[in-house]
C-alpha cells in the first residue's frame, strides 16, 4: 500500500531481500558459479575467518553488526567459535581426518559437476 515513502532502512531491507531472492533463483536454475560465493563463505566459516565471512555476506555491514552485538569484546574478533554454540559446543571444532577430507572433496567435486 501507499502509506508513505520508504526511509533508508526500508530501502536497505528491500535491496537485501532482492539480493537473497536473486541468489536463490540463480541456485535453483543451476547457473554456473551461483554457489561459488556460498561455498567460499562456508570455507571461511569453517576457518573462523570472520573478516572473509563479512566480506562474502550479502549484507556485510549487517553481518558485522550482528557479530559485534553478540560478541562485543575485542577478544572475540578472532574467536574460533560463534555466539550460537559457544566455545564448548562448536561443531566446527570437531577433528576431521584426512580420509574425511578426501570424502568431502569428492562430494564437493561431484556437486560442482551437477551445477
């Protein structure tokens, strides 16, 4: 409805919604390279590379805001856990064997060939 002009936050939210919808459509259509950003973001998440995660996010500023809101102390800027699970229950902390890594690479390669 036409209740009024959008403010800057409304515009920002609309653009993010557009980016998410466009990205989902690209993935659904199996467009080449559509998952590259997601895969790279997953690798950054696994490596706890927060800055790379922020950079690869669809809304880097908001991602950084959420992180800093839940883990505000400077010591958490390089933390190897997130605010959801904490350091004691982080699934990324599980040890992966060389065999597991090989199997994971095979799965990723087969998924990439389907795209």
